[in-house]
């Protein structure tokens, strides 16, 4: 009688360990890609929110006094906190506006900053 050749238990366990390591690495890579996409989306929405605020100020012809103000807004389904700092410039008819946009749930984590200059109408 001929004896059938088969895999040993050790060979099967080694193959399963290799497969488990490969699947864990794939899952980690997919998780990192998802986190990166989520972060990019949040930063893009924050950039849009800052740009919208500057466009609104210019469209209304605002020339705000030097101050610091905060407001919440929603952009692309995200709740954002916009901190607006208005300062004087050496030219009295121009004001510098700095916008720092962060996630409303974590105000310490700034997603984007934008600087604009407003001219007195």
C-alpha cells in the first residue's frame, strides 16, 4: 500500500501564522488610510469655512475694529470653531484678519489658519 503524503500540523500552523500576520498588516494599512482621508476631509472643510468668512467680510464691506472673536459654524457636516483675530497694520486703512479654524469638539487642535487683509471701504 502506498502512503498518502499530507501536510503536518506544524506546517499548517506556520501557514496560518503567516496568513494572520499578513491580514493584520493589511487591516492596519486600511485603518491608516481611512484616518488620513478623515483628516484631509476635516482640513478641507476648515479651509472652506475660513475662506467663507473672509468672503463674507469682503462682500459686506466690513472693516472690524481690532479684536478677538470666536464663532461656531458647520461645514460639510462638521461643527467647526472659527477664532478671528483682527489687528491693525502700519497702514490705517488696512486691517489684518487671522482665522484659526478647529474642530468644535477639540478646540485645541487647529485644522487650518488663514490670513487676510481687509481694506476700509
